[in-house]
C-alpha cells in the first residue's frame, strides 16, 4: 500500500489540473463573463443575474483582462482602466453609464465622534483607505489634496485596502474609525455604517465605464446585450435606486 | 512702453531702432519674470477652491449683466462685464496651475439664489459676499501655501478681488471696508461655496 504522503504527492498534479479545468468551466459554458468593479456588485446582479460575475478592484480586473482572462464585459469605477484597455486594443470604446461620489464612512453610532472630514486633522485615528492603485484610493487622495488634508494620511494609522469592499468591511466591523468609500457603499451597508457628507467642491468626478472585451472567443453579442441592458431604462432606474448618478442619455 | 516721435524716428534710423527694440526686449522680462506656480503639498486646496469660487463669481456677474431693469447704470454694467471677463482670465490661470486637477466642464454648475440678480442692491450684496469669501481664502493661501509662485498668484487675485469689493461698496454708496479682512479656513469656506454649486450628473 502506498504511503499517504507519496499518494498526496502523486495526486497533487491531477488535482491541480482538475482545479484549473473546473475554474475554466464557466468560460467554456455559455454564461457571459462580466468583470466589474466591487462597488457594482449589488446593482449589477439586480440588473442581470444570469452572467458569471467577477467583482474586484478595477485595476486588478484590468490586469486580468490584459493577461487574457475570459472576460466578455469590463466595467470599471474609473475611466482610466477602461480607457487603458481600449487603447491597448483589449476592448471596444468604453461608455460612461453611472457616476458616484465619495463619503466618509464611520461605524454605526460613530464611536470616534468624527463630525466632519476635517475632524481627521486631530490625528490618532484608524483610517481605512483604498490603496493608491485602486480607483477609490486614487479618488480619496485627490479629494484630500483638494481639501488640504493630505496630511491626515500621515497623522492617522492608515490601512491600505485593495478594494472599496474591504474599506467598507473594516469600517462596518469597527476595525477602522473611518474610511473613504462611495455613496452607494454607504447605502448598502447603512445598517452598520453612517455616512458623513464631504464638501461638494472637492469631490472628484467618479465615472463608471463599460466596454465589450475583445479577445478570441469573446461573446460579443452577449456583451452588447448586457451593456444595452445596463444603459436601458430599467438598468438606469436600478442604478439610480442604488444611489448612483446617471450621465445624460446618449 | 517706449514712445518715439516722428523726428526721433528719422534721427534714430535703423541702428537706433535696433537699440529701441533691444531696450524693449530688456524691459520685457521684468513683466515676464512671474514664475508659473508649481503647487506643493496641499497648495492644490487653495487653487481648487479658487477655481470653483471664481467660476461661481464669473457666472454671477454674467447673470447680473444679462438681467434687465436691475437699476444698474450703463457704466456699472460695463464694469461688471469687464469683471466677468477678468474672472474668466483668473479661471484660465487657475486651471493651468491645477493641471489634471482642474474641474472639467459639466462637473459643477453654479446655482444662484432666487432673484439674486433682480435688483442692484441684491447684486451688490451677493457680489460683496462672494468677493469677501474669495479674499479671505486668498489671504489664507498667501499665508500658508508652500510654493512661492502659487502664493504670488493667489496674492494677485487677492489684490484684484479686494479692489472689486471696494468698487461694489462704492456703487452702493458705502465707504470701503475700514478694518482688516481675516483669513478663513477652508472648512467654513467650503460650506459657503457648496451652497452655490450643483453636480447635476452626480448623486447628492
């Protein structure tokens, strides 16, 4: 009888192969693959529940698409990623389909008693902020610069998060005294967090863009239908209900 | 400016003209020596605020000039028209200094209070309010911006807008302000400016 360690060594490659094939299965099946920014999770699944979704930070998804991931649709929280894919020949011309704004989230009840974003100047707080490569992190840094508050990233203990979902989790769990996220995230987690409004004049314009991915075997018809669905009346109504802003109809 | 009359012109001849042109060229750098701002650290905050507050102010003056039967004289309307043009020039300078941070068309829309430009008295009151806000923020920037060229730019706007306050007060028959303006922190200033801004394509 083979000893268990040797057996494990022998079956490991087979298991790995099975795992790869298993992961590849959704692409081989006919379901549309939609790669979308984390902040679109709730609303996209309401607009259309049939695609296979991959929600993550837009920059991570961009990298995956560039490396040949089996995406059919790409939706980012910042035009930068979608435009980069377009310029690299990886997707069709992106369209803006929604907008958003930043808010400062605090755990329900606001235990740190933060009255406004300027309250972060006192220092010594735990902040959850998107890392600089993630759209929410980039928007946050722009906002803080416009408010003259860049220093709060030095005077407080800052955790750099890889997606907006992680920022919300940190705040909702109380691991952070405050965190910068989108208005829509504040709405989704409103039972666990409170949102503090940020000065309008300093808000960077948060624009979401969609595009159909160009690759061999991409479901272009399915991608076009999904994009049309998001931009049609029902899609817009659901986006609006979720708290997103809408660009003028084109 | 160098003035040359006809007699001098003939006496100077071509060589003289070269000398005049050279003198002009030497004089020119004095005006051109104003360095371009290279905002450091949070200098962007003053420029961003100013960029939007100057837009609000420009839109307000344009609306005031367009409004009929306000009680403003033709001279006063011409003055406000010139101020609106000057504000446009300020915005261009601010946008150049802000670079990628400059607001894009459509990001913000100015919202003026109802009947804000209906009468001369209301125009002067709101004009003074907006200019005072700008002057106080510029004072803060002049005191605390890191980049000297950014401070200089803010100081030049400060001088212009302070003049405009004096004009507005004069037009209302009031004396120029007797006391000193105090700098205002961006936190309360933001609340004041936000009241005039709308972001139509973005959730509120």
